[in-house]
């Protein structure tokens, strides 16, 4: 795979669809870029995909849910792989409101200001009703943007964890378990060193507590923006994430390496 590519949506659960894409990272593999549709009484979209794939994203989204029916968009954070179709979603879903934080709305104002009458500010620890379930905002143990907020859905026993618990991969999969133990561990640890280098300096006791808070959710599904669906793997994934503070830090290619690649 040599360019960003959309894949066909698939089900994570009867009421949750995954709208997946993959992004190649030279020398490291590929990384999933997932959005999710939660088919609640008030349907909710989680993130809006990559900017270059907006046309394909809207097409794939429409195959699992009429955008006009969407009532909520949970914007986990404002990175470019999460806001690619935000404007189009706002136009296509006139009743939709964007769930974010004060920091998230502020960051969006730097390049795509949100209409504030369509924003719903929700902080970690607070909850919101989407008709047939209550979603609770949670700060994931690992993240790459200060405004990042995931959430827990108790009805589906699903933890939507933004960029946390993602993994670099060699080929697309729909189930994290199909990656194999060694590949999953290596891919998750490597991704975390790239995406959250601050974990190398984190207070170990505080980090352990943040992992325990996720463990206490008893989630059956881990739904990461950057991992295939993980079923009944919470303890395994948290164990791999716990390895990151002592893992080898990621150091990217320097100018000499870049010139060698260009020559090649």
C-alpha cells in the first residue's frame, strides 16, 4: 500500500460500524484510521476520517448510515486524520452537534472554526445521553493531543479510546487478534513511542493508575482509531501499553537517511 486507502465498513458489534482507512508510514508499515458509527437511538459518529479521502469517506459512511440521521459527532481530537469530513458532515446532518472540549473547540478555531451553537462541551468524567444509553467521557492513558477525549458505552461494553492502543501493522485486518501476539505487541509499543513520546518521562505510578482506570471499565470491546477491533483483549493491550515507558524511544530518519532514500 503506497497511499491512503479507504476500506469497506464492517461491524464491531450489532450496533457499531467501523468506517476504516489505512495510511502508509514509510519504513514502519501501515496504521488504521478508523471512524465509528454508534447506532444509538440518537445516532453518533466518532471522528470523520482523513482529509484526502473525504469523498470516499462520505460514500462509505452513507453505506452504513444516512448522514441526515446523525444527531451527534464525537470529535476525539482535532488532528487531521480525525476531521477530514467535518464540514461536510455538518452540512449533511443539520441536527448534528459536535461533542468536544473547550480545548478541542479552541484548536478547531485555528483552521476550521466550529459554529458554537452546534458544539456540546463535555469534560472527562462527565456523561451525555444519546437516547438509549449514557456515554461517559474518559481521558485515555495515552494520547497525542491535549484535547483528546474518548468515551465508554456501557450498553455495548465498548471503550472508544481515540489514538490510544493503536498499532502499526504490516497488512489490513478487521480483528486485532488476527495480527498475532508478537506483531500486536511490537506494533502497539512502536506506535505509542511514535505517537506519545512523553510516555518515556511519565510518572510510573500515575501511568499505572491510568491503566487501572481503563481496566476497571471491564470493556469487552476496545475501539481505537488506530487498531482493528479488539474483542476481550483489554488486559493484553494494557499490558503492552505498560511496556512503553521503558521501551526504546523512536528516532526518525535524519537528513543523511532522507538523502539516501531519495537516491534510492
